[in-house]
């Protein structure tokens, strides 16, 4: 169990078993934006074998991976006090499992007392990646792209006893129907189905255009306990009566690109 207290943000938190319990110091005031986030998105490469035509990162195959990421992790996060260090990180890219230092990156975070998670398309789960996953990683999110055989990766992770979420991009009504079919297929086997709205960024030229349809389909469900929403859904879901615990987007997290500049941003959607 870990704890953090940031009085300037009216924030204290308890972290155990991969879950965070947030408590306001002054219960009459809301928790504010954290100067020291409890969660970081960490981009370790822009290389990816997926070739998604809507990639908001514009990742491509064959790019060089960011160099000496374990050293950068030690210098940045190792220089933080225990109260400043995040509870967790989400390692991403590009396709992070393609990075030659992937296993060491996971080990480095773990040695610093930070739980590593990662997002993957599920196609590069080598024996080395799987060994690092089982030893160091708290959870894995697999992106369910139509043109990629992600199911094989999901089955391998589940067989290994790994905590798995599925990421599903919502763009139009057909994508909503596809999400519900995937949910029927994997209900009870994965922890959460995380919905991410299409954003007109990178190679994606259009955003999500189906919120009324999605809301109607979700309203009709008996339970939504296994459905989660990416931060960019905030403006939509805050007006529902679904009983979701909400915070302002990115108030608890930060995004960092582990290239030579190591710039930090509020999120991966605000990198300019």
C-alpha cells in the first residue's frame, strides 16, 4: 500500500492492488489539479507496425526508438520524492513492445516503486515481452483495431493470468455496434472495455460523430460496470446519470515523450 498527500491540491490518496482511493483533505472543497500527477502516460517510441490510417500519433514502422529510456526514467522519476512519484505509468508509443529496451523499462519503473502498465496492439508479445509482463507489469490494454489480429495477443495475455483491458475507438454507429459485439465476446474475461473517441489529429481526419447513438445503446444496457471512458469523453459523460466518478481531464495525470527533449504535456492530445 502507498499513500500520497498534496495539501495544495486538497488531495490525499491510498493506492493498493492497482487501485487508487482519492480523498479530499477538506471534504467541503473539490480535489484540485495535481502538481505531481498520480499517473503518467509515457511515450517510449513512435515506431509501430500497425499502420492504422487514423493513428493520432502518426506513428510509422521503421522509425528509430527513443534512446536510453531506462536511464531517462531513473533520472526523472528517481529524482522525485516518494510523495511526488506517480503510483502508476502507462507505457505507450507507437507500439511500445517493439522497443528493444522494453523489458528493462518495465523493470526500472518497478524498481522505483512505480507500477508499469502498457498499451499494445497485441502483435509483438514475444517471450521476452511476456516474461517482463508477468514479472513487472500491473496491467495491459490491448487496442482492438479491425485490421490487426489483436485477439491472439489477448488470449496469450489471459492465459498468462495478466490483467487485461480492451481499448476500442468509437467513431461512427458501426464502431458502436462493433464495440458491443466485442463486449459480448469478452464479457467476464477482461476487466474493462475502455472507449476512446476518434480525434481529428495525426492521420485521423474526422472525429467521433455518433454520441447520441452510443448513449442510447449504453442507456439500454442493464449494467455498465465493465465500461470505462477515455478522458476525451469527459464533456459527453459528465451530463449522464450513469453514476461515474469524474474529474476534469488530465487533472490527475501527465504525458511525457521520452525523446531527447523529454517534454511534458497535459495529455497526448495536446502536444503543441
